């Protein structure tokens, strides 16, 4: 059975004090947990958030990395550094990275490999634009974006999570309907089957992201191919993120 993963992507939000108190609240609430919990703070706060969550069920991840192992890449952070400050995971290919920073599938494929080589769990984000959905391109776009896995072996897939985040649902308050989410997730799982076979496809977690809130989380997480949530806005406050984690725990118990 796939364990549900509830991840909070803080994006470029929360200064040190606010992030630390959020991390402290989450760690206090979840010394242990039936679902995996991940928070991805901005890079300058990885150390302090890790210090406040270590020993709890809350893991810490980076929002991005650069694929080179080290060197003259001003402004970038490599996988080794994420590992060194206590990260277990990294988000790769978030739509904001694709949209605002020009990240291509080829670049992302290199980042995925780098993350895995450094022992990080890689959360590869995919998702279509509204115009692509409206022109019936959703599946073609998702298939193309899965080329981020081009250099990933079946064995390495144990450390890969896919996050389906339709761009039109991110930060808009418009959530994909449960049917739209389930349909896209089922498509992604069938693509994973083509790429890696039944076993890997059945074992890989596929998260949904895009306006996940306390009041829609349980319904989304109850879909058979939705194995967790990647939460933006609602992960910035302890009470709303905890409600989503609780929905995950409930969905997990319904799966059992
Ligand atoms: P929102 O939950 O704010 O829509 O953001 C989703 C997201 O992009 C998470 O990575």
C-alpha cells in the first residue's frame, strides 16, 4: 500500500521567525505520523527548520537544486548541500520554475539525476497550463514532462514521487475536480507502467497540488490514484496544514 505523503511548499514565503514557529508547531504535533510529512522552506531557512523538526516525523526538503556537484554557479545550491543541511527531499520542476525561470524538461532530467545521486527523494512536478487543458493537450504535456525521468532506472524510482499540479489550479483557489485529478493521476500511472512496468507503477506515489485546502483535502486524497498532496498557500499556517495532514491520515486509514 502506498503511504500518503503530505508536503508543504512554502515557496518564497515566511521569514525566519514565522517559519521556525510553524516548524516547531508541526514537530510538536507529529512526533510520529501515519503519513509522510514534508516541508520545503526557502533555502536560507533549511538549517533552522531542520533543527526544529529533527527527531519528529516532519522531514525537510529543498525547493530546487542545480545539477552540477559544485563550482562556479553563483546563486545555486547543489544536492550535496541540501543533504548536508538535513534535507531528505527536493522538489524538481515546479511549474513556477518552468514558467518564471525557463526550466526545460532536459534541464530537469539532469536535476532529477543529481537529486537521486545525492540520496534525495525527488518530487518531480508536472502539470498542464489552462490553455493546454482547453486544447486537449493535457495528456501530451504530462507525457512530455515525464521525460524528466529519462535517465532514471526502475530501481531509482523507489526514491521518486510525482506531483501533478495543474498550473491553472495553483494559487487560484480553483481546485481540479476529484474526477479531473483522478483521471490525470491514472494517466500518469499508466505512463509509469509503460516506462517501468506494473510493479514500479503501482508503488510510485503521485501527489496532487493546486489549491488543496482543509475542506477539499479528504475528497482528493480519497481518490484511488491520489497518494498525497503538495500544498502551497494552506501549508503556511499550522492549523490549515495540520488539517490537511489529518485528512491524509484519515484517507490512509480508509485505504487500509
Ligand atoms: P497552492 O496550494 O497555493 O495552490 O499551491 C500549490 C503549489 O504550487 C504547491 O507546490
